[in-house]
């Protein structure tokens, strides 16, 4: 169960990184409000 969850998290992170690559995020948490 836990192992599957970890794999799923890593997979989601990879998809998110690929999706945001080349795109400008609408907001940047590091910048602040």
C-alpha cells in the first residue's frame, strides 16, 4: 500500500514537472504575495 502511494507521488511529481516545463507559472510561492 505504502509503496504504491510513494510511486504514485513520484509519478505525479514527474507529470507536474513535465507539464510546467516551458510554461510560466501564474504565481511563485518563493516570491510571496
